[in-house]
C-alpha cells in the first residue's frame, strides 16, 4: 500500500486490506465500496471504489470511522462463460488490441486493469457483439499507451491487421484515443484493402458509468456487418449520449476535445456513416471503390512537424536538417499558410535553405478547417517561391504520417505524391456544411 503510516495503522486495526468492502463515515457523509490502492494524491486519503464505478477520496482524520463489511467483491473473479454458437450470416471479425482501457476489466482486488485476451471474455463484457458479428480471434501485437507509439508500432500493427484480413471479413482495432488519429492515418496508407478496418477507442474507463467503449465497439461491429465501406475508418461516439456513433475516414479524422465522449470529428469532410445503438447504419458520404489488396508497411523516420507562430525561431529548421538529418518537415502554419516573413525572424530563408538541401517542406494550417493557398497574399507567394509545398486541406498529423510513408518509397517523386490524394486525405471541394455541422 502507498498509504501513510497513520492510515495503514487504522486499516490494520480494523482488519482491512486492499480489495475489501468497507464503510467509511466522516462528518455525516458515508461511503461504501471497495478499498483501492492509492497511486497518487494525499497519502492520508482512502480511495474507495463506489458502486457507481467512480472513486472517492476520503481524507483520514480523528473523526473518520472505518468498518470492514462482511462481503467480498467478486467482480475480479468473473464466472465461467462459454461462447454461444455464432448466428448464421454474421461476418467473421478479428479484434486487434494495442492497449488502452476499452478491452480491459478492472481487478478490484488490486485496482489494476487486466486485458481481455479471449473472445468469450470480450463477449461476456459486451454481449451485444453477438448480434453484430462472429468474433473469430483476439490478437495483441503490443500494448502501448498511444502517446508512446512509434512508426515501428504502426508498421507492426499494419502487418498484424493485414494478416487477420486474410481470414476475417473485417478487423476492429482497439487503441488509446490520444494518438488515435495518427494510427488511423498510418493504417490508411499502409493497408490497402476491400475489407473494412475499423479503429475504436474509449474516452472513459470501463469501471465508470459513463464508459463509452461498449457502444463504440458494438457500433464498429455493426458498421462492418451492414456497411459497404472498405478500407480504414474510425468509429466513436457521435454525441455525448449513448445513442449513435459516427464512422470517420481514416485520413480526415481528429480528436477535437480532451475528454468529451464525442471528441472525434471529421475535418473538411463529413462522416462516412451514422451507426445507431440498435444497429441501424446510415451511409451517405462516400463512394464505393475497389482497392488492390496490398500491405505497404514502410516508414522513413527522418520526418518532423513544427508549428509556426509570432516570434517563433525559424532556425529550428536548420537544426532539424543539419543536426537531426531530417528529410521532410511539415509546418503547421497560420491561416492560409502564413509563417513570419518580413521581420528579423523570417522563415523564408530557412525554408529555402532546407529545400536547397533536398528536404521536403510541406505547409498545413493550424486552423484545421479550410485549405492552405499560396496565391492569396504576397507572403504566401514568397513561401511558395522558397520551395515549400502547400498541402491543400490535409490535416497536419495526416500529412506527417503520409510524408514518412512517401519518403520510404525512394523511387517516388515526393512533391508529386504528397499532392496526390492517395487515401482520401484531400478534398477538392469544401462545402460550408462540413465546418458548421459535423453530421450526416
């Protein structure tokens, strides 16, 4: 335990250990639940897992009364469960897990989280999956927090997904949400397929009443079963309620809120489909297309992404090229593609120097919505004349991933490929609806 000596003595005197059900009374307030380990916070605060799934922290004082309750929690020892026969006609789906909380369960004896590794475990936790698909297999190539992912992880994930597609009608990939957009883009470029590959995540943990992962996972299965879309997409909550999810294109989606359940939105594009909690699927905003079944899991890590802002230091480009040996740089510019131009910290000479050294310099916009354009203002023209390539309405994260993938193909013309829409990363037409209302 990580509790203070005083708190440990109190618990010992009451015969209480982690994982026990307890009753805590303090100043008229009563808390009943499971005693959890204390990972952070005040060492005198008891952490109690309430029936609601939320944790309560109770500071121990002389007025705090602790009582051990006679029953033990059994949530960490689920009953045996046998997978029932699959319904006829349902698609066979493989689940690829990469970490995160969406396919995990809380062990209330330790407070830890353990991954679900068998189809029967997942179906026991999400029984509605049986109505949408036949869960064939669960595969975990790695378990990594999404912010710690590397291009090597993306390539390994792509290889795993492509292998599973040979035996399944579709693949669901569970993933942490912070860098989910990066991985969606990586899979979009690395895996070409006529079958659906759907990424899902969860903004809330499975022990909370507001857990969103169940609906996201089931909607992903319905999208595979009833949708016509092939290739890579991402399915997450479409509202703050548990009523429907949106399916977003893998190269046009971004996390737009740190904590909301409907944090993911299609940018400069409309969602591919709306999937309801009862299994209905409405598809409107995509064109069916045939793709070559191909795995192309390559990535050149000599790429970087930098943000331009007032008074920013442009010699960061010199450092990236000279010291870090970068072959490609994505600049998150302002507005239509502006960088500081007419002062002592002008980026123009540094961009020109980088391009002269054979480095690709791509321009995206920090606004996310809308497109960059080198022809509107004179400063933009100067940037274009320096050799920077304006990457239309491409998302910065998507362009970063695309650049690493393109550079790994030595035979390609980088400028041409970066301007070619290979996986739907560019839209030629940007109607107002796509900015005003992210809805089907």
